[in-house]
């Protein structure tokens, strides 16, 4: 068995015509750019691309296979050197059983399976070229289709106020919209961690995933997990999610929930932190508010204490949250130390301060040891490191 670093929620991003989205001041988010950045700069061993239902993405993957730059693993996944790519799709359901839209993640072992799913999907949504499309079937129907193709089904960022399972999708329980036994894991999202999620007893049976939900190269691996597997394949990932055969998620690496965009309840007009039971904002008088993840979990909390296996949850502060650490300084760090993962977790403080200012190196070092204070995020605004 070996340890593999895994981020299963990475967007390529497509326009309505299928073209890749260009982020201002950054590389175009093509499949090729993403896989090279994830492997060579971030240090990941397995990634999930959740726009793989797009015909353009499928076409690019097939071209790379034909050119020998990708190899299909016999147990599922596309190998790019030592990194495995899991084809996937993020979809939105919103039917008569839901109280609001819910995003889910569907993954498949082989390109032929992904293409079969894409062709089926094109009959149930408006534009197959786009990511995060609303699919006009029920959650249970979608689950059954995914399972009929040997896929993995995971509700995405389950606590965020918008477009998530517990945000507005259900009143109380996931069983309102899904078959519990057809769920393979739960993605926590940036504003929650294991301790928070385990306050809901119906989640105790599932493995928790911490993924980046990255819409840019810089955001890849802001959250990820260390998975103990025999090799980085789709089949091994399935076993790890079920904790079978010695496979398991060994550690979750995620933002301190206070850094997430929806941790606290805030006024929707002026973003002042307010209590969830307050009717009007004390600062501007608005009655509009965005309920935070912490308050939503408090509403759903059950009494049963979790007694099974949970991996260590390691709070981390991504480098783009570090004050004063700009692109040139990051480039210098990467030139010296290889990957962002190494910089965040293993490069000694004395080595860091030889490359960047000691004050900045000290912030990274304090982040590792949990010594930083944060101003919590909410309402769509990220939290940030408090004055230091």
C-alpha cells in the first residue's frame, strides 16, 4: 500500500460553444494545462475532472490517448505519468422532491463509460458543452444511472447555502432526495470540516472528501485528501471510499472552515456577521441574510456520537491566503522546493526564510501549527487571516 494525494473536484470550465474559459491573467483552463499543473506544481497523484461529459473535453482526452500521452489503466482512470485522472461530471438536480438545487459529482472508470454517460446526459439537459448543468431527472434516477455504469456518486459541497444538499436542497435528511445506499461519499465543502459534519448521524456511514472545487489553476489542491491504496486507479478509489481491503482515506487536508465563503451567517447587504435568529441587521437594517454553514449544521445536529474510523483532518492555509505572498514570490518558492504541497507541509522554516522574507515565512510556519487567528467568511466572501 502507498499514500496518494487526491483532489477530485477540478473544473475546466466551458463556454456555451464548448470552448475553454480563459481566466484573466492566467492560462486557459484546458485539460492539458490542468493535468500538468496538478501533477508538476501541486504534487497530486490523482485528480477528478468534472467537465468530462463535455464533448470537447472527451475529444481532447481521446486525442491524448491516441498520441500516447495518456494511458488507460485496466482498473479505471487515465494515467498521465504517475498521476491518475478520473473522468467525472458535476450536475445539478432540482425536482419535485427538492427544496432547492443540489450539486452532485458522478465519476466513471473508463472513457467509453464517460462517453456513454455523456450521450445519455445529452437527452436530459439543455447544453452538454457546459459544466454544472441542471439535469432534468430526479436524484434517484441519476443515482441509478451512475450505478448501472459502475460509477461513483457523491453529493457535492453539501453544506453551502446555495446549490447543495443541506443548504436548501432538503429540510432535514438526504433520504428526502437520494437512496442512501447509492451514495459513495460526502464532499464537505470549504466551510465545514469533519468535526462539524459528524454532528449529523446520517453521515456517519460515509467517507468524507475534501476537494478544491477549483475553477482556476491556483485553486487546485486548496483542499485534498491522502488516500491509502495499492495504486492510483478508479477501482482502488472505490475500495478506499468503502474502507475495504486496507484501502482508506488516511487524512483530509482542508481550509480552516473560517476561511470558507459561507462559514458564518451574514447580512446579505453589508456582510455584517449576525446571529441566525436575528430578524434585521443591526448595521444596515436589512432583513436579508445568508445563513452560514455553522448555523445550518446546528439546526440539523443530532445526539448520536460518531464511534467509527475517521481520518485526521489537517487544517491548512493555502499559499494564496498568505498576506504579501504574490505570484513572483510563489514562483521563487516553487523553483526552490518543487510543489505547493511541500511548501505548505514539509519545508523547514529556516529554508523558507532563505527564499522569502522572514515575516512571510513565519506566517506559513504559524499556519502549519494552528497559531493563526482568522476573520470568518460568510455570504460568498472568503475568510482571511486576522491582523498579525
